[in-house]
C-alpha cells in the first residue's frame, strides 16, 4: 500500500498539472481572504480569527479534491493498467487505500501553506498573539475530516467513468449534494440538515470536537471507499451473491455504528473561553422544557462585520441549546424581506426597536436598520430577547464583546420565563409615601415574568403587628421604592424581624429632599430623616445626608427662548452620576451605566456582614454638604467650565463614592439588648438572624420610569435625550440575585474573549500582508517543486 501511496504522489508532482491545481487553490484562498472585499475578507472582518477561511475552504476544496482524484482509477481503466496492477502482490483493497491516502496526503500538502494565515492574524491581533489557539486547531481538525470524506467521494467517482472530466463533474456533484444539498432542502418542519456534511463541519469548525461529527465523516468515508472496492471487484458470478451479502452487512454495520454513536458520545470544547459549553444553570433550565420552544431570530441578511459575528455566534449558541434539548427550535428571519410584513406588528407590540448601523460599500456610506432581537414562543406565551448591548460610549469592539458575553444569559433568561413556574413572592412596601404605582410600573410589570408581585402596607402594624409579621414572612423579598415618610419604631421592628427570619430586602432610599423657598424662589437640598439611621447602622452601612457630584454624569436638557420658539439644549449635570462598575459581581457584570439623580454617599461600617460595593461614582467626584442651593444658572456654567478646562483635582477628590451596596450574611437584630417597641405574643423574637441578603441604593429615582402622558416609559429610557441607561437591567439582576436559587444570575460572570485585529496596524500594513499571504505560499510551493524535481533527477540518474 505504501508503494501505491508513493506512486500516486510521484505521479502527481511529476506533472505541471499537480502544481497548477495546488497553486490555484492557494491563489483563490489568498484573493478571497486578503484582497477581495466581501464576507470572506479577514482584514475587513476586524476579528483575529480564521473563521472566514473555514467558511470558504469547503467550497474551494469541493473543486480541488475532485481535480486531484479524477485520474485515480479513470486513467487506469482507460489505459488498461488496472488489470496489470492487480497482478502485483497487492490486493484490490490495498490499491484503493493506497490511492486514497495518497490523495489525502496531497491535499494536506496543499493545506500546509495556509498555516501562514495563522501567523498573520497572530501578528495583526490586538495585542499581538491574541488569538484562540484551541478554536483554530479544532477548525483544522474539522477540515481534515472533511478532506477525508471529499477524497473518498472523489476516489469512488473516478471508478464511474474512463473520462477524467466526467469523473471530475460527478465528484463535484456528489460532494456538493452531500455537503450542501441536505441543508438547502431542510425546513423548520422537516430538518434533514444533520444528514449533510455542512452541519457536521460547521459544528467542528467552531472548535468543538464532537464524536458524533467525527464519526459521521469516518462513516461517509468508509461507505464510499467500500463502494469503490465493490465497483472494482471482478469475481465469478458464483461469488456475486456472497459479495453482495458481505457489503450489505457492512452498510448495516455502519448504520448501527452511527445510531450507537448518536447515543454515546463525547464533546470537547477547544475554545479558550469554553464559549460553546452550556453552563450547568442553563442546562437545568432547558432540561425542564418538554414541549417546543420556537425562537425567531431577526438577524438574517447582509450586515457589517460586527453583526455578522453576532449572527453566527447566536446561531451556534442556539445549536448548543437545541443539541441539549431537541424541543428548542429556531429560525433566522429577515424582517425587511418581502412577505415578512407581519413581523412589523410584533415589533411594535413587544417594543423591538431597531439599531442603526453604518454600511460602507464602494466608498459610499449608508445607514441601515438592523433588528438585533429574538422572540421566543412557548405554550401561547412570548418573550423578547435582546441580542445587542448598547453601552454608552462603547466602541464597536466593546459592543460586540459585551453582546457576546450576554448571549447565553439572555437566552437562558428568556427560556426560564417561558418554561418555569413562578414560586418566589415579592412584596412592594406601601404606606410610607413610596412611589405611586405608575412611576414603578415598568419595572414591576417586567418582574412579574419571574415572580409573584403584591403590594404590602405596614399600616396594620399599629393594630395587629403579629398578623402583619406573619403575612410579611410569606414573602421572599421586600422592596422599598423611595419612601418619603418616616418609619415608626413598631414598623422598623417588624421589618427587622422579617430580616432575622431570613427575608431579603431591596432598599431604594433618598437621604435628601428638595424644597423651594417661597420668598426667593430658590431650590435647596435638605437632609431627610426616615428614622432608619440606627436600622442600617446596626446592619453595617450609613446613608449620609449629602449630595454627590460626578464629572462622569448624564446630561440635563433645558429649554431656552420663548415657548413657541424654545430650543432644547443638553448641558452637563454633575448631580446625575452615571455609575458603571468594573466589579465582576454577577449583578453588575456587563451592564450599561446606571443613572442616578441627587444621590448620597454610602459608608460601609465594620461588622461580620459581607459587603460588596456594586456601584460607585467615578474617581472624579466630590461630596457637598446640606443644605445646598440647586441653582441652574450657577451650576451649569461651573459644569461647562469643568468639562472644557478639566476638573480641579483639589475639588473633585472624593474618589469612588459607593452608591449601591450588597450586604450578605446573618444579620444581628437592631433591637438586640434593647427594649422592644412592641410585644409579639405568638411569634418568637429573634436577636440573631438567619442568612439573608439586602441591597441598599442611595437614590430612589433609580427605579422611577418616566411618563409619556399617562403611559409609563421603559425604565432607564430618558425621553429628553433618547438615551437608554442600565437601571432596569441592574435592578432585575439585583432581584434575581437576591432570590434566584437556580444560579442563573451566575451565567453573567462568564467571560467571552473575542480577539480583535489592531485596526491601525491592519490599515498601515494591509498591502504587506496581502502580498505575503498570496506570494509566500506560492513561493513555498515552488521551492517544494524544485527540491522534488532535483531529488527525482538524482534518484533516477544513479
């Protein structure tokens, strides 16, 4: 067999056609990947990976491999040398395998120069060397297994005709049919894509080695090699029946092997961040799905590179969900395509706002609308799933990175809303001047998808405190949304005992209030006493009666001019800090900046409770004492001066001031070793609490949604600036963390490392790398050809 392999290699490289075929393969790859514009251009993609190459390679190999294999047996049959070859001390199977592995080695030789592409992306990455080694290795392994299958088909096709061109055409047709044919005819109701090679190659090319995919390619290769032997065998009629039975048994054995392999398999995620491995929390959620969840993804069409990447990563993640539970079904839809007008009504119903993207084509820039959303449907319920993270001030690379990091959480969260039953209960405290329902409507209407929500008034504490506490203990979380009236000692005691019994709490409190002087008309900020100072002091924090000013802040919109000709202008407003944390805590990981208004500083005090600062100001901040005059005519010019000239370090020297703090542990009662304000006859007083959690936020406005007439707007949306802030996501994460026992919130801490190209280096060195990736592989081929020719001459002239 090894003699046959050497004969095939010598024969191929002894003619110019061999070098021409490999040279064409390298030139086509080089032009499409490095020179021509389009989806395959690596330099234009902006990402330091070879995914465009592994998308292109199967189509180029679809012609290269038949060209290499077309003469394997057709030439032997035409020249009449096959019978002569069979007279040698070698079996027909050895001849077939010899020609097969000879062709495989030739294709591998053609692929070796493409390793230069790996060196290129490593040099152009930001920083240099930042590329996913495991993913690239897995992709090359997938390409090798595809070569094995293509080559087996090419070898078989060469037995069907003595004409090499006919054999080439048959091989191209069979390779195309098996690679893309099943994919092309697949539909959502009749999915046969898994019968084709493309689905299995795409799975491996991601960097995930699944034994089912590798076994598929080995079975396809074995089947066509067996057909080749079957076609070439020339035995007596008496042995025909026995031969047919043998081959039938072989085919049945392959089918049984595929069935067994589909049940007993292993997956190896070679990517450096394990991005294609579902977390245990996500698996637990989808494991409970026992009827179809249909996911419509509105990312289909021609997009800029960042959205193409989002599209492919979304598809791959949904394939992982679908592989784990076949009830997860998905479809990609182009909403702007003719015939899809019905989806426009769904966009309006679910509030799916499009994103504007700039597209540059032939030197001209245009703006297109993209809908980076998905809708999941299950048992008559539907939820929207956002795929794009629009972080304020983020670059396109940062936006893609944060979006990819959020994908698994976004889908797992959506599936949980659809497939799991609500169990936890949330009490919204009333009776102490908290926000009216319309100002917190958006947040709690969203929260209803996860938990049971009910208002709870503390007024009954005065008449029946025991009944009030018993009722309160039935809830898993209490939310105090901007109370304005002081809590009585009896109410504090009931709340304290609720926490001692393991209850969780979310406090959104203002330590200040605004009052207008009726004489001068000026507005002043004064301290506000809710009678909770000793309450929080015992738990380990203090909300100070002051105001925080932060240079990194949201703008304020003010009108100038007459009412009819009023102009609205944005001005910096340091009393509206924008807080985004570098903390890796799951509540604040990968969220947009949270907008505060007139927030106060929080101090953390030493005790046994674990404290985590979730959100704080930027380092360029200051604290002002109260009372403090709020005068726009004074503050706006000062703020503009700071923005234009830079902040005075002696003035803005407060550093990162905590605005939201998480407390976890076993709290000690505020009333331990103190006289209790009320007696509880049938309920045991607890001085030391069970383990519980609370989050304290020094601004009640964080939960307040704006109004458009009588309609509440989405929390975090500022209608004056048309900006979306991260308030809603932050509060949802907070409540999920305080209540979620499934660990879903921990998915947010997964880090997805997306390697990007260095834009400046790519532009400056573009021509250099284009020439290098086209000419150097051809140069290596020429050197190989020269060495091979010299070796042959020396060998045969001795």
